C-alpha cells in the first residue's frame, strides 16, 4: 500500500521524484489554462508562466489529462506533473471533492514506478485532504499477486521496478497537527485499504477463491479487527434449511458458506445489516452461459467483497453503529448434482421457489441471507450484488441501480453514493411485474418478465425481507468490474464498487443523520 503523509514542506525544497500540480479550464471560450491553488510556489518558479508553458505543450486542463515537464532550476524534484481538474469552479466555490479525488488518482497512476511524489493540489479544508488521500491510494492500486518476476529483472537491475505502484505520497498544504486534517486522512487510509482489499478479492482467480477460502479471509480479518464471526458450512446450512444457498452450490465440489460478521459499538443506537452476493464463480449452472460470458465471472462475488470491506472499515473507524455483514458464498457450476431448471427449492424463510433458470442464482443466495438477517430486526438491510445484465443495459457500466421498499431511504442512499463519488440511480419496483413470477408449482419462480429484468430481481428479493424492515438493493453489475482502460482512480478489473457508499451510510447512521 502506498504510504501517505501530510506535509508543510515547500514544493521547491522537497526531495521527490515529481511534484504534482493541478490545472483547469478557464471560464468562457477565451479563459485559457488556469493553475489551481496549491501550486503557487511552482508557478512562481516558472516566473508565473507555468500555464503558458503547459498550453504550449498541449495541455487544456481537461479532467484526467496529464502533462509532464522538467522542473525549474533549484527544485529537488526533477519533474512537474500537471493533472487536469476540469472546469474552474464558479466564483466563491471550490473544486469538488470528487474532482480532487479523481485528479489524485490519475496522478498516482501516471507515477507508477516512482518512489515519492509531492501533491501540490488544492486543499481548502480537511475534507479536501481526505479526498486527495483517498484518490491517491485508490489510484495507486495494482494487483500483481500472480505476475512472474522474469520480466522485472532489468528494471530491478536499474534500481527500480517500473511496474510497482507509487510508493509514497506527501500531501502539501495540509495541516499535520490539525485534528480534523489528521482524522480525514486516517479515515481515507482505512477506507482505501479495505476497498483495495475488496478489489484484491474480486481479482483473485476462482481456483484460489472458493467459498471456503473467502470465509477464511473473512475469519482472519475479523480476528485482526475485533469483529465477531460465524461461518455456516454445508452441514450447518443443511440443518438450518438454507435451500437457496445449498441449491446454488449443489453442482460444485466446493461447498457453499454463509458468513456473518458482527461489528458492535457500545455507543450504538442503530443497527445496519449489509448482505452481499458471493458467487465465487458463476458458470450459469445447467443454464450454462454462452461463450464469451464466462471469462470475468470471478467477479460475481463483488457484492460480498464490498460488504466484507465495509464492515471491516466500520470497525477500523470505530463507528458508533452496529453493522452486521452477511456473505452468501457459493460456486455455481454444472454437474450431475447441480440444481436443474424446473427444480423447486425450499428457502430459509419457508417459501418455495421454482427455479426456471439456474443462471438467476444470485437472488437465491441473497434471499436466504436476507431472510436470516431479518431475524435480528436491524433498522435497515442493504444488499449488494452483481445481480443482472438488465441493469447494465439500463444504466451502463459505471452506474449502479438502487431499489428499495422505502422511497426516502432509496433517496438517502442515492445522495450518499453521489456524495462519495459513486454514480448511482434510483430505480422503481413496479408491482405489475410481480405477477410474472407466479408459479403453478411453487410460491414464486426465480424468473419473471424479460423486460425490466433488473426490477424483477429486486421484486423477488423484496419477498424475503422481514416485515416492517427498511430495505434497499444495490445492483452493481455494471461498475463492479471494469474491463476498459483505467480512468480517474478506477483500475482495470475489480473496482470495489459500493464500499464507500456503505461506509458513508454507516457514518451517517452513527451520527443520527438518517432516521
């Protein structure tokens, strides 16, 4: 993990591989390039002509743009890196925290292979320092656990590893002795470290991360951070009547697990339950996925990874709210013992489900976990899942959908997600779509109308929420796994989608901001 410190040092005298400054697009068609606050000393060293020099090099200040140039004479860092922040803020406004977060992430990625960089980006308040810290740590992420060492020998011979993430970031303009600044950075480190742990889990190949292995990771983290953990193995699941989880895992040689993580605070007045879909590999089962749709299905446990990370982060931050995480873990495989289309499963709640499509398996494991979570009578349940391709068709690859049985709660989660920089959109639960899941054989089928399939899945889950419990469903199928080029602080592969939303929801609940 990249080391991070607040520093009051001057950019001109700091020993580093690079100094990072921010630039923006000036207002209006003739506004030109603007050097952002924090870079005054650097601009002065260029005789106040840093903006014109950068424009000569083609810089526009556009978001995500990176321009490198030699540092001025007298600097102890050899390179200045200018990163675009987008449009200059309106009068009396400052750069938004997510703009800062994205800029820091871009800079960190641009400096892969460097040992140390000083970030001279805008810092007007403690929350800005937190945003920059979070962006830098998320942007510097790399998953290289399975990379061979042969191709790095030349780099190491020259004294550095060109593939290694940026090793250290010094945030200039911060206040190391200010409690608010220190708290903001400490929070950013805790959240970023756990989010990156979630990314690692999503990126881990399924031959190394089956339900039992995932449960072991959760047990180790729980022990480290004082979280109570309970793991139900296949025998306990059978005894408990968890027909959904067992039905999904029936075709695999790696049996399913249900993991309960309980973080409690002596000062808590509220209790949140987070439920995560943890299909460690999804072949579709007997309803086998077509060619071209299997290669990234190691990511189908991203919801469980997000829940796991959020509970650990809540514990590390000492939030005054009780948070219970439920990881519904199974591997969905085709075999002679696999659940067939047409089979009927008796769920933990007692309801029966006719399985019309074994590739609609996430809702089955979630239904059991939601019903079990309801027994604790939490103030709210939030489930997180890479649930439907239909949600990707509706919202694209970067936005997750939010459904709920309470409009105000759905709105609150949407606002929280936007606050932390996670694109989301409120979605309805139209009652007319419920009829499509009527079954002549069982209480409900696991499939309904094809159109509006993401909403149908939400309606299915709603059937298993305990009476009078507030509930929301986050379908993160789009943003959970990024297959394109990295952008902002988002890498290729697992993204850690929904972790920051869950953590901020817990923070707001702890402070009494939510009901």
